[in-house]
């Protein structure tokens, strides 16, 4: 039994190491790309094409007016711009949207309030339905919490000059990053994706993904790739892979920002994490075989494999975490396996590539900050990621098993000030079994921490400390935000 436990623990560490090494390689590619002089911006087209801006909306009464106003402020020829508010709402969002649309129509803008009889297909269904009612050559998509700069289209559309470019994706920035530790840590993780991972994938000629918002599609690319599908919760990742497997090229612009809100409450963060991780697993189930059978370069296949399976790292983290506490006692019972434990600890070097990856992103995002400030933020981010591993692992397992679930939107708060007022805006769903289990796991890892100290076995102490803090933070925020929303 002890041997099986050691083997399973080792396999988890091997998978995490493989994921870390892929991020290390992407970081190297990104750093080389940043050292090269930036390419000159492409020339503006002689005739600006017709662009449709799609705004998929569902019960976003606190931000719907802001996003419509932001689209109406886009600096683009009025006769070449069509704005679709794809409104599936069932609350006062409908009336608020209608009023802002009427206001901007009086200014001569073309805005349509598109309503469907049902919410079939959720966001993917709304986007597909909108395409039936527009003749736009290019389709810009923004979620309800985004506030792009007026020059967004003038900076992105010229990059479609090459006929094989199917998507231009921009970098998310964060309207409410300083609001709390929760938003600071989310920004820390997202910055690594947008400042390092996407840049590295692009520089290496590997697959990237449209991030669901803050980007522009060539309509022909959407249609030739098979259109929007609603069989995964990440319709953006799904269509991205179908398009790139058909030879379409994606352009990523890290210097063009698309500001947006970060989830301010743990309940909202959970719904977002569930959707992203379950949808990622569903997309891997759908496309990984096609990627491996394709004629792509081996390096691109490897990176695509880790890209599609990146959410499964949470299963490995959870298993490793749960097994680590019994390992404290196994080491005491099997002193002859001391060398095995020492060899296993080598895999903790998986942390080194991740430090390199996140430190690179942190320096790009916050170049003026002294480097020691990185250490506590990285450790807290690592702890929080571990603390979410139960929630995310269950989402991944459901996705890999093909279990269907509804598309749960992430509530947006509209950046209400003073801080704290947002809690009364959306009620949470209450404390569930997962939250209780996260509280139990906090005590479980605290026990492992104490056991390691008792036996003088300090090798797993840093891991158990991070796990205790991470699960404790997730449990604390879940309880606190639930009480504030009551």
C-alpha cells in the first residue's frame, strides 16, 4: 500500500513538472520576443471594412449601460460600424439596454437590441444567432464588463491585412485590481497568461486561443471552422482549435489593452473557474486526438497537449496534496525508503520554472516594483491556486467524463465604491458541500503540518503550509462573502 501511495504521488509530481517545463519554454520564447524590436504597425486599410461588435449580455444590470456607452464611443467610421447587444436577460437589464440603445441611435449609430425566445446554447448560441442578423466582415466580441479604448478597432483591424489571419486577440487589463487580495491575485495569474504565455505561443508558432472577449474574428474564419458550438463551456477555446487546425493564423497584440473587471467575490470567482476548467477539459476531450493525429510539428503538438490539458493539473495538485499527509507517516514507518523520498523531493524543482514564468510576467506588469515584493505575492497566488484545487479538480473531472452543465455567468459589480458595497448586489448560492470540504481540508493539512514538525520531518512542511493557507483563504472568503451577501 505504501509503495502504491509513493508511485501515485510521484506520477502527480511528474505531470506537474511536465506542465512547469512547458511554461518555462514559453517564457524563454516570450523573453526572446520582447528583446526583438517591435514590428511596425500595419498601415490602415484604404477602405475600413464593416465591423460588427457583439455584446453577449445576460442579467448585467450594473454594467450594461457602461459597455454600450464604451462601444458607442469607438472611433470608427459610423457607416462601417454595427453594434449588436445580444441580450438574453430576464431582469431590468433589458430596459436599461433599450434606453441606452435608443439614446445612441439618436446620434446616428447603428445599434440593434437582439432578443431570442430562449437562451439555447448560452453565449455560443447568442453569438451564432447574432451572426444571422448582420453582414459584418469582422466580428469584435466583448463581455459585459469590458471597457475598450476608443481606438481599439483602428489598432486591431489593420492586422487582418494578411488573408490567413482569422483572429486578432488583445491583452486583458484590470479595472479593479487594487480592490482586494482576491483581485490582486487574479490579476497576478492573468498577467502571466497575457504577458508571457500568449506571447510565447505566438513567438514559437504554436496554437493560442481567443480569450472569449477583447478580440476580433474574421467572419469567414468563424464560418469555415464550423461556427460557434455549445457543446463545451469554453466555446472560445473550442473554436480557436477548430480554426487553427484548418490553417487559420491568430495574431496576438500584448500592447493593445482591453480593460475589464475581475470577479470581486469568491462565489463569482468560483463560477468563472468552474466554467474555464470544465470547458477546458471538455475541449481537450473533443480535440486532443485530432491534434495528435495532425501533421503539426512535434513541438506544437506538445504545447497544444499541455495547453488543452492545463486544467487537469488541478487533479494532480489535489491528489498530491491529499497523499502528502500520509507520506509523513510512511516515511516514519519505512526509514529504508529515505533515498526514495529524497529523489521524490527533486521534483519540487517543478517550482523553479513556475517562479521564472510568473516573475517574468510580474516584472513586465509592474516594472517599478522592487523584486522582493514578488515573493509574498507569488506564494499567496500559489497557495490560493492550491486552495481552489478541489473545486477545479471536480470541474475537470466532470468535463473529462462528458457530464453536461449549464453555462453560469460570472456576475459583474460595476466597480461600486466605496469598497464593500458590491456584496449586496448579488446573492450567492449559499455554502455548499465543497466549501465545507475545503474547511475540512484546511484542518487536514494543518494536521499534516503538525505531524511533520512532531516527527522532525520538515521536507513537506513548506507544501503543507501553502496548502493550509490556500484552503484556509478559499474557505474564509467563501464564508465571508456568503455572509455579506445575505
